[in-house]
C-alpha cells in the first residue's frame, strides 16, 4: 500500500441549532442538538452531524430548513496532552 496514509479517526462533540421547515422561529432559536461522532476532521464531523439531523427529521416526518453549527470539539485531542486546536466555533 505504497503512497497511502492511514487516516486517524477522532471523536468529536458537535453542537448546533436545527431549524425545521414550517416552524415559526420568530423570537426563538432553532432546536439545540448535540451529537458525538467519529470522523477524521472537524469538517467531516460537521457533515456527519448534519446528516444525522436530516435522518432524525425524516423519522419525525419533518424537513430541515437549515442547521447552524455552534461548535465542534475534537475530544481525542482535547483529552490528550497535544497542543493542537481542538475547538472550532
């Protein structure tokens, strides 16, 4: 397997607000959602989070209008002695 690198999988906590189509959000925010996911990067963790929210909405016969990511934390790095950035807002 020359030329291939092994991608490290980390655990991430991703938090965001989910806004559903047909719900009046005047003077209130979307529903708070938090998931712990396994991914190789913050971007991938946020994509997985959004996909999970879409799946949940379908189970409840709802449609996601938008998702605003509040933050994602790389738990693997945060719990280590590593100095890498582990929080993305």
